[in-house]
């Protein structure tokens, strides 16, 4: 492609939008969605590797990046690092994405939709990975290619890290980065994952809440026992488990264990969240304003505080009732927490809470997979720079969140590498990620292409620090 004799920012954005209008973006994303890169299922190891080899390596080769593929014994899949170093004196940006997805759940999708066959319907592209994360990093790659097509150079150094095990908790990533920090060294991270705060509200977030899975179990005995013959004589594990949950979570969803919360919300975080309003889009569930920690706004509850949720709970067989006392009961709880929670104190605090309630028989089984909480400084020059770039492109300021409500491997970049971390998501809360009918609104993809082309252009024309 011949270079524009007078390359401009507007030209770069137009080139990025042309990738969408021409159908090339849709074709690329459909091909990527068709690859069942399910990292939680061992049968898809070849698909995980093929996504790097067949999909991404050719893109980076075409764009003049040097490509390295890393493997780690603990990882679910390989890691790809593509580097384009135009001048060591220039700023270096690290970009991140993941090519793995969760299980397809084909039987749960709406008629005519399938997880690994992308379908366009009602202004959205449906398919596993369209929102998390193939669609998002595809937007960023297309924007990079558009800027290079228009100007011939980025004007900054760029490293792109793609992992294939994020949906398993990013095993091996922390060790890989810590063991070869120079390879991943940069001045800042810019990445796209997770949702915006709302469908039509472009967003920046600077980190993520931490995530811990906590399993509770009461194992009383072997076998079921008739409730008429043994009721009142045998302890019921399901009742014990119900009281355990009630000891940890109040009737309106408040976490009752102080050590699982940050205690206070920092003033700068509270101020930032005071400008944020949680809004739903068509198809989203109605909010329950009475649910959650009292005295907090809904934005503070999901971005500035801890939530302890029951994700699964079972005792006996409700599908095939036996009219018998069950031998055991178990539940999986999940703690999402912001910066300020001592994760080493979580399980001992839960143990004390249960013991104080007389629930000594309730066992606590920790889950090894966890993302630590992290966030960058809200008053950061890179935050201001990216926000100004987005406002220049969109004509309106983005929403700036201290952190995502969900969890990501942000701590590896913020803490291990010491980078300011800027996330610009190209999805929204109702996208269906991790469930049936996952989708990417085409309007968000279009806006994302413009946003990222503008950011990359501005990074290349940023005055030296």
C-alpha cells in the first residue's frame, strides 16, 4: 500500500474504520472465533498453539515485528511476544491480550447461534471470544496496522504480549515475566479486556479487583438416611452449610467479615467513583439497589469494595428427591476485592468467623487460582494522555474507573514490571462473556478502532518526556 503523502491522524482513523467497512475485520474475527481455543480443556492444546502460529505470527511478521514464543511448565498454553523497536530512545508501550476462551456451552446458546461459528445478528457479532478477548485484541491489532499503513512507522516502540491461559488464571505468566523482565520492559501498559461501564460509555480503567475462590464443605457421613427415621437424630450438613453462608454474608449481600474488605475507600478512588453511575442496557438484568454493602453507591460497591458471592451450592439431589438427610453439602464462594485486602488473612478470618458461630465442622478448602488486586495511580500522566486522546477522537471524555470490577493479571504488569496500566475495553457488561450468546456490538468495535488508532497515532506524536 502506498503511503499517504501527508499522513494525518484523521487518515489513520479512517484507515482503521475502512478495515471494518470493507469486511476484513469481520472475516479475521470469524476465522479466529472458529478456533476452539478452550484453555480449561486439555484436548485443545493444539488449538491454543495454532492460534499463535496460524493467526497471530503472520500478522506480526507482516507488520515488521520480531516474534518470540515462550513456554512455561506451569502454563496452559504458550506465550507470544512480538516487538517492534523503532528507536531505543523512544517510549516503549507494552500491549496485552489473550487468545484462549472458556468452554463453549453450545447447548445453552439461542437457536441459530453457536459458540465457534460467528454469526451477525441485530448489530452484533455472536461467538465465543468475540468479547473476551479475541474481538478486543483484534481491534487493537487492526488499529496498529492502520497507523502503519498511513504513516509507515509508529513513532514509538511497541511490544505485544498474547497469552493462551488467562481463563485458567494465567498460570506461568508471573514467573515468565519475572524471569525475563528485560524482554517485557516498557514505559506503560495499554490493553483491552473486560467491559466498559456501559454500552455507550467509553471507559478507561487502571487495574482490577482481586479474585479468590473459597470452597466450603460439610462431610458428615456416608450415604443418605431417611428423614422420617433419622430426622432430629442426625446432623444435617445442608443446614450447617446454610448457617455458614449466613455467618459470612448478610441477608442483603453484605460481606460480614471485616478482614475481607479494604476497610475504607481512598479519597481519590471515592472521588473518581462519585462521577460514575451504573446504567443498564436492553437485555441486562434490573439492578437491586437494596443489595450490597450499606452506605455505598452502586459504583463503590462494584469498583471500590469487596463482594463475597455464593456461585454454587449443593446438598442432596433436588432434581431427584430422596426424602433423606444428605451425607454432605458444599458451596463455592468467590471473593472479589480491591487493593487494601490482605489476602493471607482471608482464610484465617473466615475460619475464626465460623468457629465463633459454632460451625467447627464446616471445612474451608482454598482454591489455588487467584488474581491479586492492583491499580495504577489515578493522577498519572499516562492516564491524562490516553483520556485526552480519547476525548479528541470522540468529542467527549471517557469514564475513568480506578479498577475493573472483575479480575485480570494486571498485578504482573503494575507490580512486577512497575508499569502504569491503562485498560481501554471494547465490550460492555451485557456481552455474555463466560456464558451463552457471547457477543460484540459492531458499534463498539467501530468506536474501538477509532479510539485505538487515535491513541496509537498520538503516542507516535507525543513530545519526548
